């Protein structure tokens, strides 16, 4: 089983929080078994069990169980690698949250992310599995605060969730959570959930930039293909994007490119609860929306870039995905 890892920039946020608290982070990093230079390396990964040890040491050194929230104050989008920039360039906040779910293994390879669409809200759900005997919630506190901050950066600081659900027990510093997340917080739950007004999350973002989103998506896919070797779906997605302009990639060709048998590829995708067809559709759909918002590209050119043989085939597929033709989608974008 591959070791669970966390994005190294998380440690840099904690290092800065320690410095701001008047504590030299280097000895704590050494004690946790983490090379402090990882905090400056945008590609670094840190074993999650060591990161949890570092959180415990930081809480003990600062006597601050809310240090995760304090660390979130130092967050900038670049800390999330290309995901931070593709989030800002997304069509709307729902599109941004779906990106977070799609590339969640960038942040941590064990935590489960999903988006739940309710009658009145759209909820980001984050579930921490019971895998770590040394688990402390400070890292998740940081994560939930960062996800909210990213939403605020794209819509304005006025945005607060209508309700927040947290797995952690209510801390003695709960007033800090109220300041960050608002007054409606439920503790000791089975999952973590940020609930937002549904209408707000479908509004177009003024920061939307399809070209920038696509470039940074590719940066994340390339990163995960290099470092997340256990995720075959990321490798398949990267291969699909690379091969699409040459026509519809076939599953056996992808398997050959990845040096696995077709049966092994199918089995490993099933283990990751996906399929080649799903990845193909999802990748084409995502790219199609981005290309259609780039008005300098003709629909014929987009047809070619997505590996369709005829514009009519692209139109039928896009209508199946969205209920609209490509031309109608472009007119309303």
C-alpha cells in the first residue's frame, strides 16, 4: 500500500504560523521527521503521519488548539499548486468545487472530497477516514478555512457558509471558528461540510478565464501523474488530453502507453470507482466548455481538438452533456 501523503505547502503555512507565534519551526520539523526545505518546494510531498506529528508538536509548543485557523491567514492561491489558479479561473464556484474534488489527491491522498447538491445549498463534503492513530484535527481546520477563503477570493469577503459541519469536537477556542465560518456550526459530526447558497454558486465569476484554467488543470494533471503513481485515473486523464487532437484515443492504446495490460487498466480504474468511458466523457466535457468560451476558436476547430470526426458528432455529445448545442452554450457564455 502506498504511503499517504500531504501537499508540502501545508507545512509552509504551519511554519509561518509558528514564526508568527515567536517559535522557530526548524526544531519541530526535525522532531517530526520532516525536512523543513519541503516547505519551500512547491512539488514536495510530506508523509501524512509525519505531518500529523508536526501539528501535535505545534499545538503543544503554542498552546493553541486553533493553530490551523491561524495558519490559514497566511494562505495564498499559489499554495495549492496549479489548482489554486484554475480555481480562480473557473466558470463559477460549482465548477471550482468540482475541480477541487477532481484533483483532491493533490492535497491529500486519503481524504475523500465530494460535492452534494441539495434543494437550497451546494455543499463541499470532506471526509477524513479513520486511518491515522495520531490524528489531530488542526490540519483539517486549516483545509476547511482555506477552501472557504478560496471561495471568498472569487466572490468577495462577504461570503460565509449558511451552515458548517465538522468532525472535530468543539474546541475551547470555538469563538475563533465562529469568526472564520459564521455562527451556524455543528461539531462532532461524521463528516465535514461547508454549505453554501445554491444560487450564489452558479453565478458566473468575474475572474473566469478558460485558457488559464486549462493550462493550470494540465499543470495539476502532470504533477499528479509524476507524484501520485498509485492513481491510474490521473495518468489516463493526462494521456487522453495529450492524444485527443490526434483522434479518439482507444483504451488499449492508453494501456500500452502506460505499460499496463488492458485488463489491469480496467481493474485499476474500477478500484478507483471510475471507468475509461467516464474519464473520456469528463475530460472532453471539461475541455469543450473551456474551448467554447474562447471565442476565437471555431466549432470545427474544437471538434478536432476533442477528437471528434465530425461537428455533428460533437454537437450530439455536447447536447447529451448539457442539454444545449455548442452554439447555444457559446451564445449564453
